[in-house]
C-alpha cells in the first residue's frame, strides 16, 4: 500500500528565534475536507499494516481476554447503611453499578447499567457518579464522543427514573457535589479554552438556565475543582494553577450560603483543605518544599499552626482525616507509602510489599472507623483491595483481581538505578519472566512520563504478560519532571530544566543495555500525552538508541501549541513548559520540540496515535509529526503508522473489549518490530 502524503500549504510561524516555515499547519483545521481525508488515509494505511498481521493481533487479543475474569464484581464499599459495588459481565463492555443493604446483597439493586446507557454510541464514558447524602438520588454524567463535555443527569433511585433535570456541557473531572438536604447539585463548567472556571448551583426541578453562579475564576492560569470534605460538612472549591492554589468553603447545610476564603492565593504557595472534627487540616508547601500538614479553626481559617512537620525528600501527596486518626499518602525514595497518625500523635508507616509497588487510598466513605481501605498492586501482583485496622495492624485482603490462566510466580521485578549525565540517580522498575536471561539478549520496552510532578507507581497488567511470555523485558523509568523523589525532582525537570526528563530516560535506556536487561539492538520506548513528548524527544535526540517507539496522543508540536493562547489549556500550561513567545523559553523549548527537531535521519519504527475529539493534545500534533516524518526520514523500510480514533478523545476507545483490541495492536507492533 502506498504511504499517504500530506499536501503542502505555505505557512510561516513568526517566533523570537526567527521565522519558521510549516507546510503542515493546515492540518489544524478539522473543517478542511483534506484534513479528514488525510487522517482517514493514514488510518487505512495503518489498518492495512495490522491486517497483514491479523493472526498475531487476534492471538494477543485472545491472550489478554483469557487472563481476565470477564464476569466479576468489585469489593463492596460500605457507605452509611448501604454497600455499593460495580460488576462486569462477559460480553459487555462497561460496568454495571449496584447496591444492597449488606456486603452479600450489594449487587441486588441496580443503579446504573453503563451498557444500556452507551447504546449504539461508539464512545461512552461516565464522568460524575455521586450518590446523594440520603442515598435516594444519583447525580451522574456521561460523554458520548470523547470531547470531555459531559451531560449531567439526576436519577431517582427509589423508582429508577431520570428526573427532568439535565445539564449539558459540564466538566466531570472537576467534580460534582450535593447539598446536605439533597435539593441542590453543584457542578463546574469550562470556558472556550476548556479551562474549568465556574462553579454552578442547580436546584432540582428548575431549568439549567436558572442555575446560580457560586464562584468563578477569570485568571486564565487557574482551573477550578469542587469536592466535599470527608466529614461531609463542607464543599471545597479549589482554584489552582500549576504552582499556586486557593481554597473556598461552602457549608453543605446551607445551599444559599456564599463561599468564604480559607487563605488568599500567594504565588508559589499550594494548599489543600479538609475538615477534621473541630478544625481544618491543611496540606501545604508553604516553607516546606515537600509539604507539611497544618491546622486551623473554621473561625480563623487563615491562621495556621503546624501539625505534621516537613521532612525533605518525603513528599506528602494527600491527607485523609478520620474521626480518630489521619492517614497520609507520601512518596519517599521513589516509592509510595501510607502513614497513619493518631490524635495522640502516635504514628506508623504501613509496610505491604518489598518489591516496587503502588499503594494508595481506596474509597473510604466511613468517618468513625478504625479500618482504612487501601489499594495495592505491583508489577507482579494484581490489584488488591486491603482493609487495614489501624489499631491492631491487621490486614484483610478484601479482594484480589482474578487472573485466570496466569502463574504469578513466573514473573520477577526489581528496582534499578541509572546515572544521568549530571550524576543524578534515576530509578527504574523492571519486570521479566523468570526464564528470560539477563544477558543482553532480550528485547525491552521502556515506558515513561516525567511531567506535572505525576509520580508513576508500578502497576500490574495482564496485557503486558504477553510481552513478558515472549521473552521481552519491560521497564518503567522515573525521570525528573515526575514527583517520585520529591518536589525537587519535579522542579529539575520542568521549564528551563525540561531536557533533564529526556536525558534521564536516555541514560536509563543505556543502563538497561549495559546491565544486560535489554538487547542493544532491540529497545523500544513508549509513552502517552506528555509521555508522548518524552518518546518524541528521545527519538529525535537519539534515534539510533531505539528500534521502535509507540507515541500515544503525543504532545510533540510544543512550540507552536504553547505559542497559541487560543488553544485549549495553553495558558494554564505556561507554568509547566514556559511561554515560547519570549526568550529564554523560545530557544529552550525549540531545542527539544520533536516536531521542530525532526530532520533527515534514520528513525525507528513508529506507531503514533491520536483522537480527533481530544481536547488535551489536539489531533493535529501527531498528524503533523507523522506527515513531516514521512517526508524527511531517510529509511522508509521501517513502519511509520498513524492511527486516529475518529470518534474518541484523549483516552482512546472507551469499552474494555475495544481497549484490549487497541492494546493488542500495540503489542503486535512491538513484537513484529523488535
């Protein structure tokens, strides 16, 4: 099949670094018929490549499917006098949500069947799912095309009917909250740049046009979230940029109340608020790079005193208050952990696993309890739900995700450290089959992200086992730009230090080769979104280090996108990447932008994905990069594939079977190219 070629249309970017011709800028116009025609031609080309390997794709899909217990049920979640679960059924793509009066009967009362709601839509995703305080109503929202505009509805759970209330264009990931008397629902809407900025109050039974604005933030750097404190006494309105935050409180008992400010924003100071009995608990970086915990009274919320001191290198990421204790989630030495502090000041760290793993808070809906629910998984342990009694230390495994046809003892994982060019030690988590030799003969797939202080704990994947069973190794690198080693690790991988993210990853890849984990001639790199930038930057900086690369919805046209404040989320992102309309950011960002640094060279095999409705990384970034690669690469023998989901967004296909098929394509690409 002949490779697609994008037409040239003259366009010049005027930058501080000089004028730049960009013949593929026209692809930004999705209303241009040639844009859709080009994307469809690329899809046809990619599909033809996968069709030639259909037997392998089908084999991998069946392997993934065989390791999943398709009919399953989640661990019941106790909330007041009810128990809530979600379950899946063989052949159905989406979860079914239920509840009952006991753990044993939790599946008896059907609340929401996502399969029925999805109908014939190619894409379907539930956003909000909030039960009212009296357990009589459900506020839920859904998106049917991946553009992340959710329609909010309210369901009466006594007779399973929808109320007439229907609010379009809400931002589900920014939160939904109920008033205590269940008469009002609070939600968030976005501006033209997809920035959540207004909190609205909807009175049940009224028209959405009559909804009342409760709060708005017109500073384009800030985005707004809402949630309810664990005590259910307050609604918290949180407005934050990448470097600064501010919180407002609204009593759930008074829907007509005006929110009051906890403490005014101050550049560079972040804080989160929760409620603990007679006081507020505040997690902040004020005079504490890796955060400390403060307390204040509701009467004087801006007057803080220290509750838990700062410790450099121990990054506290969240605090969960309970009636008699606080639970802290933190990262130390590139490993997450849970710490519990009683009202008497006694504290203990919970030890669960010796190998690299993830541990986090599960849904903890009960206030006056000694049981803390956690989730745990590792590269070799499927996801588990644990109930820990903080008074006795007893751990109860409530649920472990079933993995039929899998011998978990067949896999081993370890932590390694690579040395970056400036001497920093970069953590890497590696997993392999026990029979795979560490002698430099195994193909290796390296996965990374490294942005937004997002720490990437290891996770279990039944799909990954197909790679490991074929003799491949898999490595999760933790470069600077993430938060695994504290706030300093993040700061040293953003703005004018962003290149450290890419050189850390390249050093990790070299270390895997030098230690025999990876075959020098068979290394692949994979990442998505900002991790797709990581892939693009590494591939353009050191193309010979890789045999293959998978860039999923990659942020690769960095300078052009970040120069345009009219695009979604650009202004809020300047604190992460910089504003390339001015120096020194113009030159620095140009030095690593994959699209700008794509030049005549031999590139590895590339599989690139996009979503036509993606509001985070617009489809035209991967499309432009693909078009340029086709034109300038000097070795056309390697596959170059672009596959765009024409009816989905940033997260790709929504149903689990479509997602498994999508992953089977990625794995088949890696198997065939490595």
